[in-house]
């Protein structure tokens, strides 16, 4: 399957993706509690400005404003009947910005989690998860997205459902998880687990990786986990610009452009081929990251100690891949379930 | 792997062994076994409140500790809480009947604009596991929803959850409204959610930020005790 992202991945050593969507829209006046996706119809100019911010800062890939564009999420705003339209618009605005840039820019159709727990722990069935993701995927495809970009996933079941939906829509796809709980996803999935899962899926993702989570240092540890797991599939690093702080009624992330520039170089040296930011990452951060990636020669992968010294400490001692994690208690009945 | 140990007969265990086995069964999320054990203890004339505190709360405390320490994750905790719920369903009517002491009541909900409820539900389950009474307002809760509920329910604690940086500032809207109405100090306000931290909790005027469900339980117990001390002082 030839697509723009796959082609760029073969031509280039690294690609830069974008930064924050939510943080940026908030700064443009999005009110707490409002659906960002409704702006695709109500304020297309602002969404174009969001995309242009990333493209002008040097991003090769940007994600569409459709993270919460599944029926499960739009239901909250009583807009579940507008899934197709809002996703199509998110991609259409993106297509225009990408085509006007005069260079190769990938429009990645963002698909976030449903926010529900899947069977058998929760109520969401595999079939309805696939159906919701598929509906969203068709809208993004219709609007001209080059690739689907599943992000911030915690459960392997949901990752698989999204992969299946991408296949149904006939679209190449990427998928990242959020490793925010002691270096694992909320569901206890490790970086090594995701690497193995990506290898098993057919069709495989164009790239897999990590986004959001805790801070930039935790994300780099996760990337080192991908590297150690040894998949042939390219991987993605999309970390938050530090930790959120509350300043004058707004959320402000404490990661400076300089810190994110260092993070970007370390992510590349750790083996990530697609590098970007997540929450709090503004165009100024992206510009600094691009510059650093272009100007800094590729070096050896950093050690955990180097990451901690330059970017900051980790949120937990182990991320579950180093053999040092404490195993659950082995009770007498365990194993007979 | 443990075929030879498949034949644990709960009714043949003495009280101490049975409670220990309940800790294990809660940890492993075995609902039917927990229900059976609760019934056995009731037959042995244990007070419902004693079963709740010594067996169920005791077992869930271990689950909470291992969750806090990154040893157990959401799927295991959901299973454990489900097992706990099975036991609670038996005990609840009996607790009311016997007038068992009240630990505290919490009204909780995910803030307006946010539909994430996995973490909030975990907090609710663990708080129930610790004996608190929970009124769950669900997702997408606005100021009026929270304030009406804490008043009507006579709550001790207000718990707010947010998983998005775009929705977490709404917590301040709620707290500011409580301050305006002069009712802020009547309640303990706890906040939680992945993008939050201690500093954020302080900045918006909450009593505490709780990193996870286990910390929420510990914090709630501590603040309730402090409140009682202040009232008697």
C-alpha cells in the first residue's frame, strides 16, 4: 500500500508531527466543556489557523481536529448524528492547509478513545467499537485524510477495534497509546506489549508509538522500551511539553521550547522516526524541535540516567519492561480462574 | 498451575483463615467466592459491619495499595471491585437494618464537558470499598448538578474528576461558585484525574488532589477525621 506517510518514511530519516490541539484551541477561546469538533463547522478559520501553526513551524504531519469525533464522544454534545460531517470537515480543512503548503504534508485523521471500557470488563462490545471507529474513519477519508491516526488509547482491545475500522475504511493507519500509569497504560499495557501487538496486527500500522502520558521524560523511557522490543515498524514519540500548571485561569505546560528541542533529539536518537509533541506543545516548541532535529547530528540512544538529568525524573521506578516491576501477589487460587 | 489447591472448601475454614481467603479472593476478583464467604460469616453470626470492615474493606485495602504502587492496574481493580460489590449487595440492607455507623458520604461526578468516567468509577468503588456512601452523578456534571446534590444528599465530600486539560479548569468554576455562596467550607472538596497534580489542586482551592483511587480513600478518611476533630474542639 503506497501512501504519502509510508513514502516519506522511506525517504527521510525522521518526520516531525504536530503539537497540542486542545491547548491551542483553548487559547483561541474554546470554553471548558465545549466540543472542539463542533468548531470544524462553526469556526473553520480557527481550525485552519491551528493546522497552519503546525505546518508553518515545520511539521511534516499534522493531526485533524477530530479526537473526540466518535459517536461515543459526540453524544455528550448531542451531536452523535454529525459524526460523518464533523470528521469530513476536520479532514477537508486539513487537506486545504496541506495542499497550500507547497511541500509534502501528511493530513492524519485523529481518532481518540471512546472513553468507555470494553468487554469483558466494561459494557462496550468489540462490534460497536469497530462500528463507531469505522463511521469516524469514513468521514476522515471522505475529507481527504492521508492516514488515520489512532491516539491516546489505553486498552489493547480498543486499539484492535480501531485497527479493524481502518481496514474496513481501506485506510493506512498509525496508532499510539498513552502510557500514564507507572510507565504503562491505565490498563497495565507496557511499551513492549504494544510493540508485540503492532507486529501481530494485519494490516500492521504504518507506525506505532506513544503520545500524551505524563511528561517528556516518561515518554522517552517508553520509546526506549519500543527500541528494546525490536519491531521493524517505525515508532512515534509524541510527548507532552512538561507538566500542566494552572496560571491565571489557564492551563500552562511547564516545558520550554529548549526542553522540547532536547526531548526531540533524544527521541530520534532513541529510534523514533516520527517525533512531535502533545498537550502544551505550541508552534514555538515545534520550531525549536525542528531546528534541533536538523542541526543536531544523530547520536547514540540516551540512557535513562541521561534522560532524567536533561529532561527530568520519571513518574515511577519501573515501566514494567525491565524485569524490576513488582508482580501481583500469587494467591492460592490464582491461575484457576 | 494449582490444580491440587482447587479444592478450597470455604465453609471448612475457620474465621481467620476465611477472612484471609476473602482477601485473596477479592484480590483475584472472584465474586461468587466472596458472596459465599459473606454468607458463611453471616451464618456464623458475624455483625454485618464487622464483615464489611474486617473482611471486605480489609481486602480492598490491599488491592488499593497494589494499585497505588503500580502493581495492579485498572482491569484487576475493576474485577476486585465487582467482587466487593457482590458482597456489599448482601450486606447493604443488613447494614441499614442494624444502624451501622456512617463513615461519610461523597457526591462525585466527572466535570462538564468530560465524559471520562473510568477513573471516577474506580474512586467510587474504592470509596465504597472503604465504607463510604457514594452518590455518583455520572459524567458531564455542571455546577448546579454538583451543588444541588451536595445539599440534597447532605454530603461530607464533593469529588470532581476530569481527564482532559480542556475540562479540568471547570473544577475551579464549581469551587468559585461554592465560595460565592459561602458554602465552600461546609464540604471537603477532592479532585482527581490524569492531567491534574497537587499544585493544580491547590491553585483552584480544592482540599486535596488525589493521584489515584487508593489515595482518594486515604485522603478522604484523613480529612473526615480532621473535620470531626475540629467540630468537637
